[in-house]
């Protein structure tokens, strides 16, 4: 076997399931290196069973799974205890071998719905454990403003292209910290719905030029009003934006008017304005705007536009690429 070419060995190894592949790592150094380089990046490790970690034998088993995850490309963690255990094990591995990255192949880490707080967040982002990480889901935890500040101050996540911090109550302070951070140079998608972000937070984002590569921005269900939207609409820092979701914010007619007059989003393809309090005047302003020629999806549900607003949208000639339009719950007779 050792005399076979490496590409032949890898081809044979690919036919094996995960457990035999792990076994190959114990055979010899050559096999371990081949598995780690060619097979491990395709592994996906799912860590669940959050209610059984009180048993030492099961905690040990989970730690072994995490060590397997050190070679994986994607990890999903379900349960706060598991999330903490992941962080503790990673830190322990880093201390034991400080010269090596703990998760060299990891590109996707899902820690959503785990009640992660500031302390766990500070530990998670405080060392060079994820040099290849592209997607980080921290949605529906307990990060709050201080945790977001720790994340924004970390120089170890520069490879991120997608960051989800939905429902963490980061507030204006957390949004301001993110906006002022230069440590996300490759970020394309940022998801921050349900976070108590108001006008100061969105104004900070509008004023900073560190996130000019953003293509997707979701800020639904926050506290962003007309002043915040006016500042954002006037910002020249988002020329690549394609998806903008700002529904369930008190944008109002004046905020909508500012948005529809903005030439700063020429590539916008998806616009979500559900329950944005736009009213008839806001929807009519949108219908008469020629600044969104690439728009393919538009959702203006629950804006009380009435017949006049919907008729204006239906008769508009400024959306030649539109394939999806939702005008539900708008008091159309």
C-alpha cells in the first residue's frame, strides 16, 4: 500500500465512511496527512445531545467529537453546554499546542440558539483558532452589546464572509462597534434583525467605510426611524449592496422618500419593507423611483398603502426585472 501513488490512495479512501477514515489517521503518518489534507475538509460535524453532558463518559465522547471537528470544514452546535464545551476544548487544545491552529479547515461554525453570553464570546474570539472561517452564525444567543464589542475587536476573524448576530440585543452600542471595526474586510453578508438597533446604530454604519463589500444586509425588527434611513440612504459606502431587508422598523413616509431618492444602491435586487409604516405616499414614491432597475424581489406587506399605492406599483415601468411582488395586508379594496 505505501508504494501506491498518493492520488490513488486518496481515491480509495474516499469510498470509506467517516469512522474508517478516522481509523486511517492512526495507521501511519502518511495516511494521517492524506486524510487531514484531502478528506477532512469535506467532513461535517454535528454536535447535539445538550441534556446528557452531566455524565462524564458522555462529556468525554463529545470532547473526542470536537477533536474530530478540529479537522472538519463545518460544525453545527446545538445546546449551550455543547457550545461551552466546544470553546473549552478548543482553548485547551490551543494551550497544549500553541504553535498549531485548533480548527485549520473550519469554514462554517453554527452556534445559533445556544445562550452564548459575553464571557463565552470573549473566549471564542480571543485567539487564532479559526483561520479559515467564512461563515459564523451566532444568532439567537445572549451576546448583547459587550459581546458584540468583543467580536468587533477581534483580529482573528478576518476571513469571515457571512456573520449572523440576529436576536442578540446588541443595541446601538454593538452596532457602532461593528461599524467601526476594520477586522471584517471580506464580509459580504451581515444579518442583524431583532437587536434593538435604532437611528444611532444605523447612522454609525452609514458613516463608516469599513464594510464597502457588503452585498446582503438584514436589519428587520429594530428601532430604525426616518433619521436613520435618511443617513443610510445618503451613504456612499455600500455600492455592492444587492439585498436590503429593513422591514418592521418605523421608517415612515419621510424615510421611504429618502430611500427612493437615493442613487447609492444601483445594484439592489431584493428590497424587504414589511410593516415599515410607509403608507400610501411612501409606496407611491417607490413606484415612481427609477433608481432600482435591477430589483427582482419587492415585499411591501402591511404598509397601509391602500388601492392608490398598489395601483401605482402595478402601473410602474421602473421595475423591468421584477419577478416577485408582495402587497398583502395593504387595505386594498
